[in-house]
């Protein structure tokens, strides 16, 4: 039922914008909306063909936030003889022998429990899923140290906790910047952040998702349900504002001032991808709200339906041909999770009191969430994207992110060198300026890198990126004095401040021949890997 608390809405509309909203509501109240499922199937197929073209590049980045968003958007799909969630094994660390994933850390989740939340959205069974040699449930239960202390960061954690927590987890103690918090203290911290905090973390959509999930699924927190519903209602209205922008773009009498002012208030600018990002998050939030027993106004359900149809037509006609998939897959992933779920829930909705829509889900929730999982093997042929000239009709309304991800030429020529290719050294990473080498028995946070610096040098480096291994730094110091004896052609130096742990560097000017750099890289690894292996083994 609708909350009795004061509505939450993060923007204030002008009289003109309120007039547009009233016109939209009048139209929606009088006209039912129907999803164009054929259009969605066509759009989804194009999205998935793009996904298939770039999935290896994204996985090669060896980044947990990137892999998490693949799971969010395309499910726990088959990959390299297993499933994509198997890749989480690369990010498991140990404390007192217990497996965990680092939180708010470059070597783990960017936001607390982000990967776990997206696996919940994908219908992954945490009890049955084995990551490395551990159940996913064990990994989650030990991932309790968060290297930030802002409540804005807690949405994913609360969402995942509500779905996977066992009964004795309610007494869990979490650590935010080493300060202890009970779960109830974190819920209150999240509510305060939703009311008064900043919007940097996905415009607070995940905060809404998390608060709705934990207040609906965990009886001890049911007392916060009315607050959660208040936030959910306000977030769902964001679809209305995006829909007004899209309707104005389609209108022969479009009001440019309305388009601009709403974009400014939503902070989406003119970028096409931002509109998809906003819709994806808002609709995803609304869908999980329904799943968790909340309701929405009938007109908002119709607004979502209409917004999806328009967004799909834009994506299919010109959007997917104009965007950079590597720049946009996070937005498209949330959008795909949202729309596939909305189409599935569409037939299970019922009208409840006060012109509101609720949900009666008669199927198994995990199976329902799993149905959108992409099958890469079934995607044959080409996506059939139309030429970019189609976007000319909308060139006055949209911009597109144009980020170049091609590896830097000098670095590319080095890592493709025959002498390096003929070794068993596997370089990981999908970014333009570096690649990593992880020896098989080494922890992830101690590794080699070959990279092209902004100061126009090539670096061969050993990185220590976890304070658990900072005792290795004296070994790097000793190695730095020995490397010149190997007749290395680069400049050897140490950086004690790197991750407060340290790194060893050998820098080469860009005009140094590739043969020389590759030869030194192989000698660098051959000499240092054996020396570091013993102290590493003693620590791990």
C-alpha cells in the first residue's frame, strides 16, 4: 500500500515541466500501454550480438566490476567450459584461512557486495555455486571489511544480504574503514544517505533496491519498510521524467527548453547512453520492488511500458549503431536485466487498491531470474545494425561517448613480439595502457606489469598491492641492486608509496627497440620470479 510519509523526490519541477507531467499522466490514465515484444526481441538480439563481439575483451580486463556487470546484464552464461561466475576465483583472498573478496578495492568489488548483488539478480544459487574451491555462500559471509564509510555505498550489500543471508547472519559485524557496525546500524546509515547523501553512486537507485529488499525479506527490518517504499516511489517517477524527454524528442512541437532543463536536473546531459543508464536502473529498481512485495501506481507501470517501447525503437534504429559497446555495456546490462525482467513480470501483475499495481509470482524466483541468461552458442550470423546515418535524424538531440580502447601502438607491438608469444607467459588485462602477468602460485595482488606510461616510457614492473604482502618490499630493494648486473637496458627505480606497499620499476624510452624490451622482460621475470616465490609461500 502507498506510504503515508512525505514523498521523496530529488528534483523540483518548473511550472512548464509540471504541465508536461500532467499531460503525460492524463494520457496514461486514459490509454493502456502494451509492450512491443517483437521490437524487444529484435533489439535484444542486436544487443547480444554486440555482447558476443566484445565479451572476451571485457573479460580480459581482469576487473571484477566489469565481470559483475556482465553477470548483471547477461546472467551466469557459459564461458570457457564453465560459467562466467567462475571468474570470481581470481579475486578470492584469504584472512585466517577464510575466503573473501575485497570490498571498495581495485582488486575486488568497487561498491560493497556489488558482485554478489548482481549474482542475486542473475538467479545464482549461492549455496550450490562453487568459486575456486569454496561455496559462494562462504565467500560472501567473510567479505565484511569495507574500505569506505559512506552510507551511499551500502545498497548492493543490503540487497544481496536480504537474499542470501542465513538466520545467524543477523548478528554479523561489518567493518567500514575498520569501524564496527551492526547490520541495523548500516540500514540506518543507508536510510540517512538516501535522504541526505550525494547521488554519486548510481543516483541512489541501488540504495532503494537494498532498502526495499532488506525491509521486505528480513523480518527484523520490516519497521523500515515504509521508508523504503517512499524512496522506491520517488525513484520510479524518474521513468516519467525520462519519458517526457523521449516524448519531446519525438514530438513535432518539441520544447527544447524542457528537454534541456530535465536533462540538467537529472544530470544526464545529451548523451544517449545516459538515458539508457537511467531507464535501466529505474526499471530494474521498480521490478525488484514488485518482486519484494511493493506496489506502484498504474500510470507508472504504463509509463515504464511506453518508455521501454520508445527506448527500444531508438536503440534498434540508431542507438546501437552509434554507441561504443565497451563504453556502454554497463548501462546496456542494467537495461537488459530490467527489460527482460519487466517482460516476464508483465503477465503476473494484478490491480490492488488505489489504482496501484502489485505482483503475484507463481514461478520459482531463481528460475525466473535465470531465464534471461544469454546463450552465446546460439548467436550466429551478424547483428544487422543499420548504418550510422540513421542517427542523423536525432543528431540535434543526442551525443555519444567516444572512447578509444585500442591498445597503445608501442605496447601492442611489444606484447605481440614473437619471442614473448613463444613463451608460457599469459598477459591479462583489456585496457589500452597495460597488461599483467600473474605467476600461477602467486596471489593476485602481487604481479608483474608491462605498461606504457603517460611520460612516454615503457615500464616493466613488480607490484605489491595488498598490505598483507608489504614485507616483500625489502626483497624488491635487494632486487633493485642486482638488476643492473643483468645488463638491463632500462632505468631501475623503487616506489615505496605504491598502495602503501611498493613496486619495482624498470623504465625504457619509447625509442628503445622492442627486441631489447622483450628480452629484458623475460630475463626480469626469469630472475625475480624464483627469488620472490619462497617469501611469498611463507606469507600465504
